[in-house]
C-alpha cells in the first residue's frame, strides 16, 4: 500500500485525490495547500490529515508525494521531496525556466528517487491505442504527425501573464505527445503565432493561436496546431501518416445520439474540457505511477521527458519571435 | 446515509457493490450469498459483513436491500424485504411467471415500501439523451421505434434452459426500453424467432434470433431485433422516427482511433459486453435509487414497469409459437 | 449499337433518356407518350423521333424498348413488345395484379425475348458492395436482414388511391432488395401498418408506416421498415447480420462537411430523394441491360424477380389486414 | 452554343472532352495534340475534327479554347489564344516561372479576352459547401485553416524532375484552396520538406513530404500538409477554425458500407485519386466557364488567381531551402 501526501488541493489536486483514494494499492494520508481550509476540506473527504508541506515531507510513513501546486513551486518541491526520500509524481510543467528544470533534474537524480511528470494525455485510451498501433508497425514507418489541440475558451489574461506563454503552458502537452507518439525528438522547430482570438492576449505578450512545425533527423515532420478557443469544446486529435497508412485519434463525444431533421444531421459535441475528456486518463496515470513505485518498474514519463518538452517550448517561443527555424538542444 | 444489504455476490452483485461503496450517500453494510465464501470475499473488500439473508432482512439498521440473486428468488425476496421495511432495488426480471410477479406487486404495494427494478439501460447516457430529445419534442411526434440489441455470444445451453427463454431473459430489456422511450405501452405484439445461431438452442425449446413488432393504440409501431451472437461485440442501438425527424443512439466504441491502409479504413469495435457498455449506467442507476429513497422522490423504474415488460415477453413468446398477433394485457 | 424506343416521357422516362443517350453502345431512336408534346420535347433533345407506341413496336430497326409509362400499361406493353421481337427493360412493378403479372410472364416467355425489370436499387454501389461482401462470405452465413426505407414526404392522396398500396408501390423495392441481398425468398410474411403520418391515407385504405417481418426456410429472418415521411431526406439503409459479422450500407450524404459550433456538431443530410440518390444506379442499370442484350448475358433482374416481389407485396397486404402470418407462394 | 477547341488530348484533355460534349451549351469542334493520333481518336469520339493548334486558333468559328497541354506550353498558348480572340480555360499551373506568368497576364489582359485557370477543387461540392458556410458567417471570423492533401502514390522520378517541384506542381492546388477558402492572401510563408517517402526524389532535388505555414495581415494562420504517398487513397481534407466554430470537409468514400467483424469495424477507403474524387468538379468547372463566357459573368478563377498561387509556391520553395520565413509579393 502506497502512502501518499498530496501537495495542492486545487482543482487538479482534487482530481488526483479521487484516484489516490480509489486505487486499491494507494491511500491518501495527508494534504497540504497554501490555503489551509482547502487542504482541510479535501483531507476530511478522504479521511486524511491536513498538514504543512514540511510535515508531509518529514513524515517517514509517507512513501510518495503528488505535486499539484502552482508551477513556480514544482522544481523546489521535486528537489525537497526526493531529498526527503519520496517518490514523486509532479504535474507539468517542471518549471518555466529550462535552466532551473535542468538543475532540478540533476538534484533529483542524485537522490535516486523516482520522479514522474504528469503528462496525463499519454494515458488517454485513444492516444494510447494510436501509439500502440504505430509501435506495432501497423502503418509502417512514421512520416508526418499532426496534432490538433484547442481549448474551449481562453483563460483570464491575468493567468496568461504568469503562464509562461502558450508554448510553455498549453502546447507543452502537445510537445510531449509528439515525443510520445514519434518515439523521437525533433531537431528543429519553426513557430508562428498570433493573438487573433483576443488582442488583450497579444498586449500581454502572448499568442492565442499558433502553429509549430518540427523536423526530425531522419526526415520525419510534425505539426502542432493550438488555439485557445474552440467554442464547440475541447478539440484533441492526433493524426499520424506512415509509409503504410494513416492513424487518427478522434475526439470523444458527449454521447452517441444523432438527430436528423430538416435542419440537418446533428451529433453531440466533444467532451467539454480536460476534466471531462481526461478523467479516465488521470486514473490510469495514477495506476501507472503506483505500479512503477511499488513494483520497481521504470517510470512511464520521466523528468527528462518533462525537460525535453520544455526545451521544445523554449525553441518555439524563440522561433515565433525571430521568424527563423531554431535548433533544439536537450 | 443509506445503509445497504446486498443479496447476491455474483458478477452483477460485484458491480453493484462498487457503486454502493463509491456513492457518497450510501454504504455497504452486509452481503449475503448462497455461497458464503463469495459473500465473505465481497464483504471484506468493502468493510461490510457477510450474513445470511435473514440476518440482513432482520437488521433494523439496514435501510435498503439490493437483490442481485438468481431470478427465481426475486419475487420472494422483494416480498420479504418490503415486509421487513426495506426499500428495494431488484435486478430484472421480477419473475419468470407473470402471475407470480403480479402477486409480488400486490404484496409489496401493501407494505408501502418503494421498489425499483434494475433496468440499467434507462440510465445509459446515450439512451437517456435520446429519450430526453424525444420528450422535448425535438423530432415531433414519435412514429416508429427500432431497437437493435445483440449479445456478443450466446450463453451456455444449460443457462438457456432455465432462462425463461430469449423473450423473458434478453428481450425484456428491450421491452422496457421501448416503454421508456415511447412513454407508452403496446397493445399488440407479433414475434418471430429461429435458432439459426445454434440448433442446440432450438432443441432446448428456445430461439436465438428474434424480431418482435409491436403496435400502439395511436398507430405508433415498434420493432425489436435480438440476436444472441454478434461476433464484433455488444450491439446496442435505438432509433426513433418522428414526425419531424430521426433520433439514433449509436454504439459506444472501445476507442476513437481510425486506421486507413490499403486494406481499408478500420475503427474500433463496440465495447464488448454489458459490463463494459453499461458500467457508467449502473452507477447512475444506483444514484437514482439512493436519491429516490433518501429524498422521497418517485422511483424512476417501478415494479409495475418490471411487470409490464414481463407481460410483453409473455405475449411475444406466445406469438412466436402461434404465428398470430397477441393482445397484451397489463 | 442498341437502337432503343422509349415508352413514357415523364420524370423517370427522362432519367432513362439521359442514360440511353449517354451510353456509347445504345442510341435513342424514338419516344412515345400519351402526351405527344412530352414525347416531342424529349425526342428533340436527343435527336430522336416522337412516335406512337405502335410505330415504335412495329419498327424493325428498333432492338429494345424501355417501358417507363404508367403501371397499368406495363403488362400489356411487355407482352406487345416481346411479341414484336424487342428486348424489354420495364419499370417496376410488373403489374398491381399478381395474376395478371404471371400471365404476362407466360406470354413473354413464349417469345423467348429477354425482359428485365427496373429494380434500380440493385445497381446502387453501396447495396452492390454489401451484397458482394456477403456473397464473398465476409460475414459468414446470413442470419438477420434489416431494411430501412423511408421517403422524404408522402405522395398526394390521389396517387395513393391508384398506387396499389404501400406494400405494392413502395415496399416492393425492399422486397426485391431482400431477395437480392439474401439470394433467397421468404416462406412467410407478417405485416403491420398504420396511417400515423396522415389519417387521409388511412381513409384512402392505405398505410403510411409499416413493418414487415419475413422468415426463411433455413431460419433466416428479415425485417423491412417503411415510412412515407422522413423529413430529413431519403433514408435508404440495409443491414445484414451474419454468423461472422455485420454489414451496413449507410445513407449517402449531400456533402462531407461537418460544422461544430456551440449548438453541436452538424453534418449534411442524406441526398433528398430517389433521383439524387439513385441517379448513378440508373446509369449502371442501363449499362447492365445493354450488356445483357448485346452480349447475350443473362438478365441481372428478371421478370420472375418482379413477380416474386409482387407476390411478397400481396402477402404483406393480406397479413396487415388479417393480423396473421401469411405463407407466400411464388 | 459555345464552340470549343481542345488543346491537349491526354488524360486530363479526355476528362474535359466529356464535359464539353455533355454540356448542353457547349460543343467540341476541334482537338489538337502533339500526337496527332491522340487528337484524332478523341475528336472522332465526339464528332469533332483533329487539327493543328494553329488551325484551331485561326478558326473564327471557335469561341473558346481549353488548354490541357503540357505546362511549358501554357503561357504561350494563353497569349496566342487570347490574341486570336478566344476565351480561355487553362489547366493549372499558368507557368513554372512566376516572371513568365506575369508577362502572360499582361499580354492576355491587353486583349480583353476572359481567361480562367482550372483550379478544379474550387468546384468540389464539399469544399464549395465549406466555403459557402464560412462566407455566410456560420463559424464567425476565420482564424486557422488546415489543408491536408496527400496523393496516393508518388509520380515517376522522371516526372518529378520536370515538375517544378512539389510546391509548384502539387501544393499549388492547396495554395489556391487557401486563397479560395480564406478570401485573402498570406503575407509570409514558412516551409519545411523532406524526401522521406523516396530518397530518389530528394536526389532529384525535390521533397515528397512538406508542411507550409502561412500568416495573414490580420493574424489568421494557415497550414498545408502534403505527402506524395498515402497508400489508402487520395486524402483531401480542409478544416477551418473560426471564432464561432469549426468547419471540416472530409474525404469522399468509395461507398458507405461498414463491416463489423471480430477484426474490427471496416469502412471503404477514400476515392482513389483525383479523377475519381474530382470528376463531378470538372463538370461543374466547365459549366462555370461556359456560363461566364456566354452570360458575361466574371470568371470564377482568374489568371491573377493562378499567378497568386504560383507566387506562394515560389515563396515556399525558397523558405524550404533557407529555413526562414519569406514574405510573398503578388
């Protein structure tokens, strides 16, 4: 039984708490949050204790911590938790600074404790099936990858300002998805972006619509499309052209009902946002983490993976500014 | 908090146990089964006690019982449980004998305790959305209903022999679905059936493939198609033609991946069987029962509903033998 | 080069004229119609002559006639044309009277001239592909056939009155489709029908919504659903369950555009009616006729096929009245 | 009646001949080809005359010429034909040299004769419906366009060498599609390409897989993906994200049959190549040309449109080499 401390009792922390409690091989022992009441409410719901971060990290009975606090605390908490001997599952991104993230990797590596980064989409059954089919050679050699990833609505501009920008905050999921599906990392990146959805996002120095093109050493190409606004819901699709075929992972719909009237044929919309779409993926992600820790299997997503995605985000940010291709170094 | 005794620790009892334990307003107190070890294993998993049926029914602390034992015990247990003051959720069918089921209804009604019959498909989000759209008048007046309901593989012939026959055992779900979607009950029924899937099923006196046509007082028509074998999975579709359009609830697929190769375009199969397809529906069903009992709302599926479906099954059985239309009396 | 006389210059005659003229192995020589101006206009368009029926039949240069006149003339014209030595393609149905149709068959057979009945749907690429896949054993042995066939809007009641009724006028296409797909003919038929779309149709002695169930000697079952009104368009689907899978021929849509908005996901409607849906099928039908006549191949749809469908329509008409299963004799 | 001379009796010339002959307002008078026998065979089929190009251009009875000869003759023939007073429909591209194409435009403009460039895809009913929906504001303001355009198999390397390269030969259709759908032209273009399908194509100096990203003055973005090889067929899709929704034009399939077996759910492949997919579009294109000439309507695709697409192809070619964004001048 894995005894778990949860750092962060916000929306995503609550999702993780359900899975920690629901998994037969893990139990939620303690919750910490900068708002103690939030920690208390969540802890009470699952028979856990609200504590300070330090009390969580210093409790020798706790085997693992799940870091679901704000991005600027991730690196510090990874370092502190691994130093305290805990296994760690940390939400993405590792850090907004690539340099800081690399230092964190070095520190964590010295402890020898396992760290997993929470790229939840890798555990989506649709993307998983696509990856498995590609890995099994069902479409031959991969040649051209396309990722469509649109949010239903932009976050507040106040959030945009501290987010690190679209490439680090939103597209980072898609960079990791590309690495996951391709089993390879790009050598160069070209990005364009604009703030056509909301000029205020542009005034805040960010873009809300962007396309990134990536090339690989062996000639593969990948393209990622992001928009902060798809009014019909959360649009999450992956498409991979290979030498012997095409794989497409389509959206999940709210239901399977089709209505045909004089107005046309209408079906349900995609599930609205990441909680609806990826709720099952979060449970699978947690199972994978528990299994890796308890059974000593390799982490399915590593801290190195988190840093690779961050390096790609930095390259894209730079390319969007310079208008030139940027080589990525990992 | 609803305290629940579970009667029956088999496959479907296990499904219900998960939902009883997972619902924040209900708790599993006791489990009974003809195989005491089965009850013990299941009880232990959820911190409940294994008991005899009598001990469950006589425990004044238990508010409700969920009857998931074999069909031949349903009527007796409904009567005993309601007499003992429990609210009841009983798996379908009420009984294989319409007469016995009606006597059960009378006895239960005299206790005044609420009884719900577990027609889980009413709680499927797809069929629910279809029903809601029809009820909202989105396709005008209902005219022609089609239900396709195929199992992936036939059960053992030993089961067939005690099942009451396809119309009572399998199509009873579809009779209830027709009543649910139409909000009306048919006046006459015509049935044809054959044992084309497996002649042994015919030798056992049953059919494995059947089509039932039903007419309604106002001219509506419904048709139900059943097969015990659809090798590609559990095929569960409903289609309703109305004066202003068509509603179709399609199958749920294992995933959304589409593969295009020289061999054609391939997508995932329907979810394999009722546990995969209706797992979410069972949870919603349980929530509906808990809400009805605790909040005093009307039962969403009543014992009368169970008896109506059974009356339709009897009429269909008779029509399949006689080759004539049979009037249904409820 | 097949020299063709066209009898009937109405809507369906015009469709055939295009195909006769467009086929490189046939030429339109003459057109006859009860309205001579209609014949003249159509003839002029394709460089043919407007003539009387007798002048067409007596012209030794004409190899074949296409009968697209009103149903009550079909039997007489088939007999006269074959007696005059012409090959014949006649629109369905052969006749409204089964007895008369059988006499026509006998008379035509004695001339030894080939006669094809225009069941255009056999030449639809979708139904053709379904039939081919079934014939190739791709889903094992056929077990359960479902045909959905809805018109977009009912014809005028004045037409209904002379149509012979829904089973002879509309469902006759589906009876032939069942024979085509199954490669077998049913032994018994059960029908229900109502006039829920338009009570005036009921007052005229006909139904507008009907379901027919058919059983086969080896245990196969087929079900046909008809409605005179599907406001979203022409709904033409065939679905065949076999021992090793399911085949479905879905509707053709006006275009492939999908629109996703806050209101939902909308796609195009089915093509509106038979001219839109089956235009390519009419061309393929004509090619098949020309090939059969010029190359001496067997007719792909025979006069016997037309009579079989008519016998099934009669049985269905009788069953809908009596409420009993009716054995079909061919 | 428009009297037409056809220059070029190859594969695409034959497609046009069918449409010229089939259109009720045009007639094929003469055919010219560098292989006189090809011209004779095609002319004979439609009752036209085989002639030299000069004889076609000098015939005062000919109103219009359709240029379907090899690309290197297009500019010269447009100039000669307009100088001879003919209306012109010329296959794409105008020329492989942007400079030469611009000179051609100037020369043609001085004659005042109408010239249309054969971007057939604008007349595809699916793309047409998408464009119409966007133009009608059904998804608000256009923001992000994606075009997927894959050929089923690469042409011979010998063709590649004289083709002008993927951007001028293949993607030029997609550049025009972007201009058509967006109703706007991009200001800058970034391209990446590789020869991952066939290294010989790389050795010939071309790419076989490419992605182009384009930005617009108002912040819109477009991305075009090309591959010379999609083994499952001709993949032609357009997708437009707007402020109020998404429009997708999906592939056309060979038929609508779906087969479900233990192996999965299989549907038909996309129509194989451009002749299958765009045959109806070529007919509509010709109708549009005839209507423009006879009724004096504006040309639906102009020589300027052809030159714009060519300018974009040049910019993409340059960007793919330099790795930098290239500004497009029209």
